[in-house]
C-alpha cells in the first residue's frame, strides 16, 4: 500500500508540473482569424484586391493583424486592406496574434490583366 501511495503522489506532482508548463487556460486566451475576402484560388483582372476579415475569441481585443507582414488596423473586430498584385500568382499571408497565439492563413490570388 505504501508503494502505491508513493506512486500516486509522484503521478500527482507530475500532473501539477504539466499543468503549470502548458498553462491550463481552457481556451481563455484564444483568438480566431477569419478571412472573408478574397477566397483562396481567386482570379482577378485588376491589380489591387481588398483583403478583409474578422477576429473573434476571448482575446480578440488584444489581437494584432498583418497582411503580408504589414500591420492592419482592426475596428469593431474587422479588418480590411488593399493589396497590390503582380501579374500571375500572388500568395497573400494574413496573420493574427495576441502575443501567445499566432495564426496564419495563406491565400493564392491570380492576377491576369484584362486584354
């Protein structure tokens, strides 16, 4: 019985250490990134496209959004910015962070000028 209690104590200590290392937050510091436009694999005939979306989650007020590494303002949990395109395929990276959570979404937009 003594060995069992000792083993149980060791398991309990390991459990507490694991909680402190992983930060038992139950999702309390989460953000969600949603890109509304454009859709992935979109083709356009104009050299500029508007990238827009929103942030949600319990830490959305602390979120910072970037589009191709440029900061984008957030107003009422929404963001929007124009992105200049080059002819052919363009990869647009939209990121959101609250300091502890980093999210990224990549979109491909093909710019084919009208002839």
